[in-house]
């Protein structure tokens, strides 16, 4: 049954596949790459994750909106997705933190969304043929007319979307993880490490985890030159997650190459992992439908982490310079590269989210590893 005020809505994929349903977002038309997320929880974090910029997210969990919306769970200041797709929608959420319903939230931020379609069939379609562009509309209900607009949209490959989500000004972040939700007691010391975070589309909870581990975090725009970053005399460099094709982020790659010459500790997550790999001489390629979910196993030598992942691209293992770089993790579902480490310099990265919002906390130790790397580097340079 549609919501009381729901408008008819149309979803058309670039191959002409059509789904008719009902709107649970803003009226209008949106075009983007249709991808699916298999998480059972965390729809608000997904909607506000800058890594989803340019995409329409299909949620495989059968009902969305049960816990409403609250300010604490936002990964950025507003939704970053182009649109959303769901099977069923809960219009009256039940949660003590909820301040708004999901439909009202999407309407407020002008995000079109469709529900009431066969999301299982759509997911199977994407798994078989790959992620592809699609469009959602409440105003264009003729499939051929909407298809023409979808076909005119650029593909994700070759698209630099970092400029759409990076901060416009430098700022300092000091807020740690809320003690109410803290899952691991971090030992407090008098040490303080300055970390410059290169913002390709950073999630708030990454910054919170860095702050929880005692880091003074300075967040800079993605186009900040390396010499400006090094003026802060950082103990470490953090390369954040972000949207689009990493190989198209030429500025980020060139900046990272210049930063590597300073031989300071570097930690990269998701796009930051890809940028580090590209800066060290590797190549990236687009996955068929990507990894987006909360239960992706990653490991290499008998120790497995269950991880939260969200990415469309991966590093080509055949292009990694073996003399300098080693693979530390593989995605155990498809054996794609999930972690790298430089053999002689304090630099490492992972193709998943150790801050895990939402998701498991198996990989939180990586923040501690980054801090230890900065501690050892400080001691070594002090000698």
C-alpha cells in the first residue's frame, strides 16, 4: 500500500529496464549510478556518506525508515546520494532518538526516492549485469522519455566527484566518539599527535575515531598543495574516503606523491587506499557492482576481519610494485586487494571502513596502529 500522500514514481535503468512504484522522497527527477547496499542497519549513515555522491542507492533490506532520522548519525551535513530505492517504507518511526521520518528528511533535502518495487529482482539484475546508470522521476512517467535522460548521463568511470564533497575551508576536528556509543576503552595519555586529513569526502565517524585516539585533526580541502599541508608539521597524514573514480582525482594523486617524499606516517581508507596505491605506482579498475555492506570478510594470513565496505573501484594487484609494497588484506569473497603496506616506510591503507558506522568493529585497531606508527616515527626523528 502506498503512503497516504505518495505520488507515482518511475525507475528506468540505462538498458531500458523499468520499475513502477511510489515516491517516498522529493518530487522531481534524478539520474545516477544505481548500486545496492546489503546492510540491515545504518540507512542514515549510508544516505549521508559522501562516498555515495553521484549514486542512487538500492537498499536490499526489505523495510526502510523504522528508526527515523536523528542528527547524531549523520556522516556529513546532508544526504549525499542522488536518490534511494526501497521495497517498503515505515512512515511512523519508533526510536527514542528519532526527530524526523525518513520520507520527510528526503523531501527536506530534495532527494527523490522510489519504493514498492521488486528490489530483489533489481539487485539480481545489477549482480548479473553490473552497476549502471538509472533515473527516478515523479514528473516523467514515460519510460522512453526518462531513458533518454539516463542515456545522456556520464558513467562513473572517469568521473571526479571529490570536488563536489570536499570541504571548502580548513578546519580542526576535536569531537571524539560519543561515550554512550564507545565500544572500546582507549587508553588516555598526555601524548598528542597532529594529523592532517586530506578530505576527499571524509565521514564524521572517521574523524571521531582519530580524535578518540588522541589525535589533533586538521581537515584540509582535497586540492591543498603538499607544501601547505607540511607547514602544519603533522605527525601523520590521513587520506580519506570519497566518491567517483580515484584515477580521475589527479590533484589528490599528485599531492599524495609529494607528501610521500616527506616519509611521514600515512593512513588511507577506501578512496584514500586507492589514492595511496596509485601514488605508489599501481593502477585501479572498476568492479562489476562493487562492495557495499557490513559483512565483507577481509584477511590474508589466517586472521579474518568482518568489515564494512563501500567502493566501486579496486587496486589491480598485478600493478603493485612488489619491491616496495605488500598486500596485507584481500577481500575473501572475490580476492580483490583490501589492504596495502609499504615495506620500508610507515604507510598503509585499507579498502574498508575501520570506523564502521554502521558495521562491525573488528578493524578499529588500525587507528591504534596509525598512532603507534606516528609515535615510533617521532621517536626515530628525535634521535
